[in-house]
C-alpha cells in the first residue's frame, strides 16, 4: 500500500508541476546534467519549425511578422524551448508547441499542439 501511495504522489506531483522560465545562464539549473544554455543549443535547429507551427494556429497573423525571442522553461524533467513573438501573460502558453530537452540525458523530443 505504501508503494502505491508513493507512486501516486510522484505521478500527481509531476502532473501538477508548474513551468518555470529560466535564462540560458541561470544557475538554478546547475543541478541538471544539461544546462539551459545547452538545451537552447540542442533545440536551435528545430525552433524555426516550432515558430511556424505556432503561427499557423494563430488567428492574428501579424504577430508572426514581429521579431521572435527564444524562451526556455523547466517543466518536470524537461526543458521546453520555444520561439515566440507574442508576449503571453501566462507562462503555460510557452509549453506547447515546443522542443523538449531532457534535463539529464539531453534527449530531444517534441510536444504536441
């Protein structure tokens, strides 16, 4: 019973984790094997495609013509790296679509829309 409760607590904690935006040189990521700067470097080749994907789903297309910035967020075991020109008020908006980089292995994957 204790093992089941521990498992459920871990799953619940990960599901309720809030994203945290970090700068590429942020020292709070020092406990990870992969730094935020390295995650940004690994994601860089895919960021233009992520930006295009974000633009396709946007109603107001004029934001796609504005200069975009790269954003790095931590969510659970992953960095979520995205490129965006719209200044969202909620940090959750930067999570999808994005390039995911595992904080320990550096494995690159992608989030769904």
